């Protein structure tokens, strides 16, 4: 990074984007290797899942419609019923396999990119071999944080569903009810957005500090104070770009919306490359944002201490401990 940590607190949206882009260009060799080994498979898994899910679901809908039009009790009806049941089992098993591989490559990619950015920040030598040797150890910490975040999201969604059910039972249908549910929906979206931002920054905390799991999420919550709007805008812009790529792939590749087979292939390749770049760029931005938040709260990380803790010593990963974070009030 070109900027000292004291200066990073002043980086805004475009400053963080510029810093992330310059880092990727300057260290394109190591980031290219990470992309080829981890991020390209992640992008492929995500896109091929959309294609296969669409094929399986359309087949289920077609057979279900035929079953509705077939008299019950006939051999044809029983055959279609068994076929639909089997297809639903296949569909859900495919989803389980997909989410498993997506989670694995997501956490591995996060580990690799965050570790690499932190190594660049400390001006220490970083090689692809070293990154890949550290990744499996860091990945375990990220998994714990993910599981804790999953529990939080589950409880949040469960509580929201409970509130909706209670409101339905108490209020019943009516114009006023619609307005209330719109308000509940907005509150839910804001809360979901906040939890997602906290979880993303907690992933970086899990790699670079001694905290992980719920403790990492608590630290993340404290870090984004004062930088909440910046964090939310970055998250929204990245996810809008992500959904645009997904929309492009669904309509022009999966559904073949007014395009030839050759055009579908070209659009598929374009979406694949765009998504890979977006994943990499998003992870680098996520890590740069961590240092910006640290700087904003005057939590000056000693670079030599961070460098020591990023080393692989006797095969053990040593996270950054609290004593290595010097809390300093510096003049602005």
C-alpha cells in the first residue's frame, strides 16, 4: 500500500477503490495465481449451478404439470409421481453439494486474498507457495466465524418470521396491514444489510487477529462504527455488480434471450471473467476497508509485529494478538 496507516482513515469510497486497484495491478502475478487456483473455480461453480438448477427445476415443473393433467390411480400417474419425487431428491442433493463446494472455495479465496493483502501491507516477501501453505490453517478460523454468522442469520430470520406470523394473526387482511408489512420489510432489509457487512469484516478480523467466531463479529461491529455508511455503500455497489452479472448470465446464457448459440458462449465467457474479477476485487476491497477502519479508530497496527504473526512457524499459524495492536491517539 502506498499510504501509511495514519492516512488511511481519510480514504473514501473512490480512494479505497483506487488503492485496491493499484494493489492488484502492482502485485498482479500473485493475484493471478490465486485467481486461477481458487477464484476461477469459485466463479465456475457459481455459474454452472445456475445452469444446472434451471434445467433440473424446469424438468420438475414439466413433469409436475403432466402429473396434474393425468388421472390419479393410473400407472402413468404413479410413474410421474415417482419421477417427480426422484427429481426433487436430485435437486436438493445437488444444492447441498453446490453449497458445500461454494463455501469451501469462498473461504479458501478469502483466506488467500486477505493474507496476501496483509503481507503486502507489511512489505514482507509473499509467494504463492507460502500463501497456499497458510490458507488451510486460516480457513479453519474462517469456518468458525461463518458458522457463528450462520447462527445469527438463522435467529434473525426466525425472529422476523415469528413477528410476521404474530402480525398476521393480530391484524388480519387490510390496507393498514400492507403498510405495516412494508415497514417490517424495510426494517428487515436494513438489519440484514448490517449483519452482512459485520460478517464480511469479521472474516478479515478472523484472519489477521486472534479473534474469530462471535468475538470476531463483535470486533467487526465496533470497527465499522463511524464508517458504517462507507461500508454499506461498498457492500451495495459490489452486490449490485454481482447481481447484474447474474442477471446477464441467466437471461443471455441460461435462457438464451434472443441470442444465438455462439453469442451464448461469448456471454458465458464474459460473465465468467467479470465474476472472477469481481470476486477478487471485492475481497481486496474488504481487506483495505479493515485497515481504513483500524486507522479511523486510531488502532495503529505495528507492521513488524503483524509480519511476524503472519509467518508460518513450525507449521502453526499465529494470528495477530491484542498486544500487537497499539492504541495510539495521533494528531490529525
